[in-house]
């Protein structure tokens, strides 16, 4: 009967022997994941030390055939394989650029020299906490996502048995309640913004585009990158109602710089929006002004930069922060206009309409992060008024008294008539104006007491 082979990843009996005066040798046979049996050995100052060293070596041993990395390789080696996997993925270019930056800025300098087999949940947790303290929870969550992907790659190459990031609690961001502008606040902001733009300054003149950018953002509810990527061909002012097609966005990468991406942030961001009349009039004037300008606009952008190139949302945001501080609206950012649009639409047409306008896949996201809570009471009187008490119909004259000639205690109209002044002014009481004047019933022999 033939002997059963060793299971994959298992080893046979460990034998020890002295190899020199101060060194012991431990050896055994190990069956790799490719099915081949190989001789593995380790040395130590004693037989027990050599045995322990060999057992640790066997525990960390992985197949050299199927894995590009092993548990003995450093995380920097895993990063090289991860970046290749990241580049070949279908992630957005901006996401690829962000993940690669996190690897270069935080992961490689801090734990790049750690061996893959040494990356426990405790080590990853310590790394995440240090990033939180130095760079904030947002950066820490991104680093956690990158590390999770990296160790999934290590799992595919049999370099680890379990993903160590799974045992780490990555802190969540404390999201603030959405705050939006009302119509009166926006009109005040716009007047002050135009005054700030026109004010005389020393040196470089101020941007004259901010109030029109604010109008476009608050009227359409789009992201700044989506607004700056719009072309004149995307606008149809002859339609009824006028529409604009959102299908691109502006991104910035370390490789390509500022450019137009051929799709928005998500697939739900591809949408067609109606354009309000005041924005249509403004865009007509803007089109005429561009046609008379000597500044080239080769891409035919609706909102180009001052040199006719693609406008960078980061640069506009920097200018906006200076302007908003100067006019007393330091809490307002470019994203606030998007929240203002969503809040206004949600209160008039519902949250689903606001989610479509914003290009969100989930209404819950729009409600949690874009729609401001109501500041005052909701006027529900027209609805709740249906529960008001109804007036009881007046009984017929022959039913006004009971059989014993006395008004019933439960007959409110009869009691009311019995106690009221029979003068003409009393008949004009608001409670009785919809009914015929009450008359005493005719006397009979029974009621007269005869």
C-alpha cells in the first residue's frame, strides 16, 4: 500500500543534529503549494532554538510559483504590485491619483519597511491612529481603503492568510448638518459680492466672474467641476423649457493637470436639467460677450478661465474664500449653493426631485448631506383642519322637547335656544346664522298642563 503524500502546506518530522561546535541544524521535508516536496532547514545555537527557527520559517513559507510576493517581502514590494493593479482597474483617474498619493505620502514612509507577515491588525491600527492625529480622519479613512486593497492583493498571492485591515476600526467623519441659503440671504450675498468685485484694488484686478458662477451653481445645483466643463453645445435655449445636459466634469491629476473628464463623478451624474429663465437671460448675454471678446475659447466653454482654458475649481475656491470672508459670508462655500438648490427643490417638489437634480443615486444621501432641516414650523393647518369638530344639525321642532315637556340634557341646540334672548339681535348669532329662526312648538293639551 502506497504512502499518502503530505498535504499542501504541511511538513514532515523535524530532525535536528549538530552541524558545528556551537550550531545545531534542524531540517524537514515541506510540500509547497505547487505540490512539490522540498527540503527546508534552519540553524540555531541549540537543538530547541534550531527547531523553533525552522517552525517559524515553515509557518511563513509560501509557494514560489503562484505568488509574486511572500510574507517575508516588505510592504514596499507589495506597493509595487498594488500600483500596477490600481492602474489597470476601472477606477476614475482622480481616484487612482488620490490612492497613489496616499501610498507615496503616508503608507510607504511609515510602514514600507515592515514585512508583509508582520502586518497585524494591531500594527495597522497603530498606523491609522497616527494618521488621524497628524492629518485627520478623512486621510486616515482613505489610507485604510488603500491598505485594505493592498492586502487583498497579498491574499491573492498567498502572502497573508487574512486581511489585517478587517480587524481595524477606522474612524468615521463627523458630518455637519447641511446649511443652505434662503432666497433673501442669497440676494444679499449677491449684492455684496458684486460690490466686492467692482471695488477698486491695488495690483491685480479682482475676478468679475464670481457672481455669475454663483448664479449657475445655485440655479442648476451642479458640482463646480460639472459647471466648469459645460460647453455651449450642451445648452438648448430653444427647447421648452430650456435644458442643459450634464455629462462631464473637470478634474485635476498630478500627471495630466486640469482637464475635462468624459464622465461625471458617478453614472447617476449624467442627467438633463431645466434652466430657469433668469439664467437663460444671463447666458445669452454671456454668449454675446464672449463672441465680442478677443480672448480665445477653443473648447467653446460656457465658463472658461480668464485665459480661455479650463477653469480649475480649486483656484476658484481659493478666490471665493477671500471674497466670502470680505462680504461677511465666511460659512458659505461653493458647495453651499448646491445645498441651497437641493433644499429649495426638496421643500417644493420633494426629496426625490432634489436627488435627481443633484445627480445622486440615493435619496437618503441627499437628505442627510444636502437638504437643510426646516428652521420654522411647517404650516399644516390646511391639512389638519379636516379634524375640526362638526356642528350638530338642529333637530326638527317636534323633537325639540322630550316626552315630559322638558328639554333634554343632551340636546345642545334646544338648551341653547331656551337660554338665549329672543330678541332679533340674538337671532343673528354666528352659531345660528345658517339655520332658520327657532320657534317654540305649538302648545297642546298635554304640554299646557290641562
